[in-house]
């Protein structure tokens, strides 16, 4: 049966394949022709000849009508996981004659579900038919497909003819972005340990220190910041603006996509990377994302598209992560020992390794262990 279906499929896509009615008429035509040759009856020759003529017309006309159809696909807007992709196509009849009874089948990737189909009753001459359908999305990714199939047996219904039209499509499904209200690991990135935090606190509370500029006094400014010498010189109160040390003015989020991951852990890491990027982007000036295949990228749309297409086990194409404080997302505890000073990390626990083994390897570093048994959003908002 498999060989039969393969032959039938090849005939339908390259020529035609008979329908049930076409096969039945073909057998009857052969029967009448055989009877005519045995009996030499003219009316049997007429019946068989007319039957063969109908079969010939039924084999030629479907392919001819499909050749006159033009297909145009509209741009597919990106969506987030669990939203619906909107697919829109325009089917145009380029002839003056109506084209009837055409089946459409969009050859989408299997991961997006079953290929959608649509039946068209008639397309008037020089007019178009608009087909729009929606696809649910369950996982992120960049999905591409290239063909739309047209199938028809019109006008006689004796033979099926199927042809493909080039209609390239690219659908981008972004990862989920968690609505983080706070994230200590981002807020503290770039700062040192508690000694440095204490120094920063003393520095900010100091009445004398590094002065960035002097400005006129505004109501509500603390009196300890008034620069009395300059105030006496200018004849008005002048206030010092101190250099404020802000940890994390530049944040680099690095996804260790070159390593091997468990699939669920990697998907959680991608969600975490997207959520951390947008959280940092709301409050920090310079946020970048690094992956093994793309290197450093920035910009909301570029980052989302990068995370939509990232895969684990990638080759490092554009160099290693920068040698500066960064946030490292990984499942490999060995990689934590080579992180630059001041970095933070998120380590997804490998279920095949006991927690004690991993904890021993990373006890000298600062970061969070992410477990698949707890909500990711809650863990990202935990204290380091």
C-alpha cells in the first residue's frame, strides 16, 4: 500500500491521478472498447470513444485551471508563546474566466500542527480570494515554510491535479517575558561584596567627597550638600552633585548556548534571559544579550528574535563573552570558575547530578541555583 500511495502522490503532483469516478469511467471505457473490437458494433465504438474523450478532457483541464492561479502571502507578525499567529494569503485568478472548486493546503511545519486546508467554491475572473487563518503557538521558535498546495479536479471531477506554489513564510514566536517587579541579581550586578556596598553607603552619606558639579539650591535639597565657599562667592546657595556609584549601569546577559542542556532547563533559561533583559532595560541605560551564535546584540526586537531562534549546543561564532561583569545563565557548573570579577550567575540544576555535588563546585561564587520544581518568576525575584 505504501508503494501505491507513493505512486499516486507522484502522479498527482506531476501529472494527474484518477478519482473514483475517473477510475470507474476508465474501466468502463476499456470494457466498451474491448466489446466493440469483438462484436464490431459501431455504437460500442462511439461510447468508448466518447468515454476516452471525456477522460482526456478531465485529465487536461484541472492542470490548466491551476496554472492560472497566482498566490501572494502577507507578512506574518511576530507573536509570543500561547498567542495566535495570523496567516493571510491572497489567491488571484489571472484569467477572465471563473475558476471553481479549488482546495488549498498550506504546508506548515509539523511542530505548528496539522496543515490547514480551505475549499474555494469559485474565484471570478480577474478577482482575488483572501484566506486568513490562525495558528496556536505552544513553543518559541523561528518557523519557515515555502509552499502552498493547490488541488482541483474541476470541471469534470475525473482526475485530481495538485500543484505547489512558492509562497515563502517566516513566523517568529517570541519566548514568554515574565513581569518581574524586582530582581536583586540584576540590581546588584557589577557591585562587589558587602564591603563595597558599605563603602558606597558611606560615600553617599558623606558631607565631603567627589563632586561632579555645582548647581543652584532647590527646595528640598539636604543642607549637608550645600557648598558654603562657593555659595559665598556667587552670593547664592550652591549645592554639590556627588558622583553616584551605580552598580549595573551596563548589564550583559549571557546565555551559555554553546553548552549541552536539558531541554526543559534551556527553555526556562531562554524565558529568564528575556525577562531579565526587559527588566534591566526598564531601569538601566545599556543592556546587551550574548549568545554563542550571535555574540552581543541589543534592542528589544533583535533580542527577542535572537532568543526565539537560539538553540543549545551552538558553535561560538562571534567570539567568547566579554571580559567584564556579566550575568551568566548556564547548566554547566564548571564554567562558573572562569567568570570575570563582579559577575553573577544563574545555574539550572541538572537532575542527573546530586545537589551537593553542584553546590560544592560553586560555593566560592555568587548567584542563584534554579530548580525546575519552583516557579521561575519567584526564583528570579529571590535574593542572591
